[in-house]
C-alpha cells in the first residue's frame, strides 16, 4: 500500500516535464530511505563494464559499484572485436560484485555500446565475435553499397550513413567475404541482446539499440526492408522489437535477481544524455572518453535530417541527434605515450598557460578514420607545420584544439534545433580529468559548458530509463547549480576561428569535402 501511494506521487513517463512538487519529492524520499526499490544499472563500454545499484530516488548504494576492464582485439586489416563469451563473463562478474550485499533487485537497466553485431546459430552459440563500431574491414562493402543505395535517401530513411561503423555494412562484408559464416548464422544480434537472452532466456531488441544498426527506419520505427535487402538478410533473422521489460525464464544464477524486471538495453550515448539530464533543447551533451560525441535529445526530430548528423533513438518518443568522433581521449593518450610528453598534470598546466593556436600546427586527428562530421572512414592522421622548436606539448595541444573544432562543426549543424541560452553539459572521464580542455572547447564553440559534479552518467541513465519503463520516475536536479561553469572567453575566439579555417583548408586538400 505504501509503495502504491508513493507511485502516485511520481511524475508521468514523459521526459519533458522533469519536475515534481517539492513537498511530494520530500515525502517520497522519506519512504525510500527505508523501503526503496533497487535498480541494478549495467553499463557496457568498449573498454570496461561497470555496475551499480541505485535506490528509488536514484542514489547509488554504498559498496555496490564494480568495474572490469578489457581491450579490443585489433588487427592491421582493421579488425576490432570482442569475444562475446568473455565479455559475458566480465559482465557476470560485475553483477556478482555489485549485488552481493543487496537482498533484492527489482529492476535491471542496461546501457551498451551502439553499432555492435554478432551472429549466433540455432543453438544460440556465437558464429562470430562481437564486431565493434571501430572495425573497418567493411570498407569495400561500403563502396559496393554506395553504388546500389542512394546515400542521401538511405541517410534520410535510417538516420545513418553508409559507413563501416554500422552493422549494415558489416553484414554485407560478412556475406561477401565469409559466406560460410553468414549462411550458418541463424540470427544477428547486438551484444546486449546476446546478454539478455543468456541471462533471462528472452530475446528482444529495444528501439534505441535497433536505431543504431543502419537498417532501422527513423520515422516508421520499424526495420527498413530495403536496407535489410542490401545487407542480405530478412527481418526474421533479427530480434523482435520491444521496449517492454522482461522477466527471467531461466538462466539467472543470483537469487536477488529472480523476480527482477529486465529493461532492454539502450545505447550508451542515449544513457549518457539521460543520466546527465541533457534532455532539453538548450542542453546538448558533449562527451569525451576514449572517443567523443555531441548529442541532443528531442521529441520533434526534423523531417529532413541535416546531412552530416545522425539520428538514433532514446526510446519510441525521443530521438537523439548529433555526431560521434572516433577521436577523443584515446588519441591524446596515444600521443602522450608515443611522443614522450610530460606527465598529465604538467602537460595540462603548460597548455593552460599557452596562447591559443600559438604552436602554429594544424592537426587532422583521424588515427582511426573519421566519423563525424564528414564521415571519411579512410582519413588518416596528419600534423602540418612542424618545426625544430615544435614540442610534444605543442602537438598534444594542437590535437586537443582540433578535436574541439570537430565539436564546433557538429554544433553548427545542430544549431537550428537548439534553444537559447545554450549551455552544453560536459561528460566523460577525459574531460573530467582535463578541465583545461573543457575551457578550450567552451572558447572554440562560444557557449558555456557545465561540468556536473556527479559522475557515471551512463550508469545513472541506464537506471533512470529502467525506472521509468517500469512505472517510476525521478525529478531532475537543478543541473545549473550542481555543476562547475566554464564560460567562453571572447578574446580567444578570433585565434580559434582562424585556426579552424586553416584546418578546414588542410582537410579539403588532403581528405576532400563530403557534402
């Protein structure tokens, strides 16, 4: 009875209000301290998996955070894979660690990397490894598809590009290059579908995960049969589409999870926006971890999608628009390791004191090819303007600025959808550990950046989404008062604009424009 009364105080399932009567909020919290339902959040990234248990008022339970790291298996041919069984064991270990002090888990929410694909046979045994977004072996398949599919129509229909990062291209590559594997595969899944089936014996795929495949229709919210045809499969080789929670039909080894409702996984980018409360038109989220992204949540996606942006989904009601970079903290870490740069603290202090673009270098940071804004998967890294007095610090500094220019380009494309005053929510460990970079991006983009004091946005987003899908909700905090502000410095804007124009000219010369 108490739980039913508390439910009546929770706000509706729409993101837009994100407000609740303050008296009701206090009353809820008093009940939840002692009788709060527990939500297990799982965040599966490309380099680590994390778990944590949250209470009904979205507070993490002490001693429930766990994390396990791993590395992509890569190759000179462009391979970027994870072993699905090994990854499943890692996630199980995280779950085991997180729930050992908790009596009951009521809800499970999952955030996972977008754009993965793996095959399974009739016995649900893997026929492939997990092919990750960074796998570029489908480059020739993309070229073939570009002669069969109108790229503009495909982009408008699916919200995705003809690009190696998407499962559509990878399926075509497997069909062309590995027909034996392709033919013995009964179903094609993202990793979280594989996880859900192994742990609950139920098979569904969320609107969010499906939207990142390249064969999902962004307006009809169903599989796009033309795209499936070009990929070489039919819809019956994919999971049923559903955002509804499922319960275990077997496979659960933990008594705490026997009665839990499992909410189908959402993409990690959607979870990051949701968990950092970047869900309104003046609060896009800018994330820099190993890679980077700039994303905006909207319930009114444009009829005509801007040509350089992608559109995925948070759920059936809310779209996610933006751009994703293959470069971010990973490129900076690579440079620091290979250029004998100073330690992190020393480097950040030196860059903070340096003049914007004072090094005179122009960098194209595409060590893993380019995704946003121009989607040249065969682009490579370039440093132009080196002299004898150029230092490792200069190169790292110029690379950080160049990544900032990519974010500015994505923001330019998002600008018709933004509302004033624009305040960008900064997330990701690479930014949290290098606040000089946050200030640099604020100066380049000309907008305030807010760094929330709370961390683990994707975990929180997975928990919040799962709570809402099972009938609960939680009002948003005052994100503006709970963040560190980085205001743009107008006196730096001209130097950055000049440097950005110089980078654009070098890009057109070496890579080419993709309009």
